[in-house]
C-alpha cells in the first residue's frame, strides 16, 4: 500500500514547492525569483499522490465524510509546524486574519451540495474567522484539469468577484489541492486589487 508523502524537507520560502535535495536550507525557487505573484506564502501538507489523492477525490466527488475526517487527521500534526512561519501569524493567533475557502460557482455548489474547501477550513481552524460572504465565484469556468499552465491562467482570469472588503486585512486561502496555483493566484490578485494586505494559502496537497 502507498504511503502518504508529507512535504517536510527543503521548500521554496514563497510558493512552498519542495526541492529535490531535501537537506538544503529553504530558499526562493527560480520561478519566484523571476515572477511576482499576489500570494505571499503557499504551503501544502502532502504531495498529491495516493492515498491522499484517493481520499481527496472520494471527498470531492462522492461526499465521503470519512475521507474528510481521514484527511484532517493526517493533516493536523503538520498544521502547527507550517503555521509557525506564516508571514503574518508570528503571534500564533493569525492576528487580523480571515480565512477564505476557495469558493465554488453557485451552480457547481448546487450540484455538489458542499464546498470541500469550506469543510477543510472548518476542520482545520476553530479559532480563526471564516469569511463566507466576502468573495464569490462569478463565472463558472471549465475545470482546470487537462489545461496547460497558460490556459489555466486564462481560464480563471476574472472569475472571482469581491462582494465587500472593509479595511486592509490578511487572508488565508484554503483549498484541497494546488496544481498550477492559477486559481489561488487569481483569487489573491482580486483580493489585493481591493486593498487586501497579506495573502497566504494552505492546501491539503499539491502536485509536483
Ligand atoms: Zn517558489
């Protein structure tokens, strides 16, 4: 049986991509040195491989709550370690920070009946407020699967709409899986255009 693969070696300080040489110190990857994106910090608990991938798919497409519980149980021991270096959480309380689970388009939410990112956010954080009415997905873009990186960026451009954003705040975006990061970056870009201050993102898993 496959084992979970936690991301616990050397990573990029900004986008969190794991480096192949596990023992080197954390540093910026070449992409983060070259490109400026709106996300200040991205971390994931695991590499997107089995059994994590199967648990995520069973949660997302079959609403299997035992898979949510298993993912939360596997993730929680890694949460404290990761949150220690969140750029605006040094007081340990995520001061002035609001959590935003990546929203689904209302049509997709109606079909699926739940937003897996919201379930994950609620399961991981019980002392940080979750903003549910701040941002919505205005455009039902086609799924990102099977698109190239540039197509993914284009596909999510302008899909989020800010409903209200009062004062400059920090935000922690939560999603199940990060693939290219296009969706998270687009959400962060939209928030920053509306005056958001620091934006970090946390996902259960990421592809490498
Ligand atoms: Zn990077």
